[in-house]
C-alpha cells in the first residue's frame, strides 16, 4: 500500500513548486555552491546529479503538482487533480490551509483526499466531511494528516465549497 494525498476539483488551481533543485556537480561548482565537507566536489563525477536546497527549512516543504503519480480516478469525478506532498508539521499544515483558503473560487468544490492506494476499502467506503471553505480549520487538517490526532482516520476526504 502507498499513501497518497491529492486535491480533486472542478477548477484549475495554481501549483506550488519545490524549492529543491536537481543539478549536476559541474553546475554546482559553476554556481560556487559549497560542497559537503565529507564529499568534496573533486571526488564526485562532474555529471552526477545532486539535490540542492538553500536551507534546511525547505526540506519536506509543501509541494502541489498537477496530476498524480497514482491513478485516483476511482475516488473522484472531478477533472482537475493535484498531488499534495509535504513532511507533516504544524507549519506545513498551516501552509496548506492558507493555500486552500486563498485559492478557492466562487462555485468551486475542492476535495482534499488522503488515501491508501491498494487498501482493501474501496473509494465508496471512505468517510468525508463537507464544509464551507470559511469553516475549514487547522484542526480539520490535523485530523487528516496527524496520526496521533484523536479523530485521525486511515483514509479521509474533506469536501470544501464556496
């Protein structure tokens, strides 16, 4: 089984790109990026790919990309799908809350799903809450993403309307 979080909606939404960048060792040297003390650039193949981030705060950042690695069509009938990825923290959940509230439009329905792909329950058995976007709170999102929350469910969907 694989965990998948995604947005399904009837309107296009903006993506949030990762601040992490892939580049070659050669490009890192040209940009004068300091290597890690344990692995100097000289010991690496100049064509090897590295993942570069400006600072540690950007690790596990909120990233929202159009489409989904998994086929999630059995969960929703909406045409616009966006995969949601982040390392769970209160900061990242707050960023997701702000993103949802800032980007919902009049007449829009947003489904925010967290499912286990390959779980024995099918899409029809997943519990959901239907809310006006103004009612959505951090606590609703904590229930969706925090395994230690008293109301956490293995699979869940929040339906927002404006």
